[in-house]
């Protein structure tokens, strides 16, 4: 029985971590510079025109280049950029869901003979 609770707890923790971040598209089509939507230390996912993808933390944003730790990507070669951001609404829903599941498991455990000594 303990292993079931441990498994459920592990699944709940994994789901909560997935809900904390979301990818938000950055508009490349506008006439504004890319630095308006991005800043150094942002975590981004970059899709290149040739099909390659990069997950990187930006160290700098130049007029025509995104700069990461070990890569420089010309903006003209980028098909799409999405920025990782914290999603407080989704994280709150997941936290409430985890609380409800844990409360239900505690009620179930209190009424199971294995845990009450019967």
C-alpha cells in the first residue's frame, strides 16, 4: 500500500513541475527589435529554418544575433522563438489538485485497516 502512495506522490510532483513553466511565442514579424520581447538570462527555445532546435539561456541580444553560452544564432536563420515563462495560474491549479489528492489519500488511509491497526 505504501508503494501506491509513493507512486501517486511521485506522479503528482512530476505534474506540478510540468505546470510551472510554459512556452510563450515571441513575435519575430514585427518591426520592433527582438530585445523588446527578450532579455539576457531568459530561457528560450529556438527553431531554425533548417529544422534544428536549441534550448538555451540568452547571454546577450544583439541587433541581428541571439547569443547563448556556446552559440550565436543569426536572427535571419530563425523560424520561431518561444520564451519559457512561469505560469502561476496553471501552477496554482496543480497545487490545489495535489492538495485534494493528498487529502483524499489521507482519508482513505485513515479508513484502511492496514493503517489503523486492524
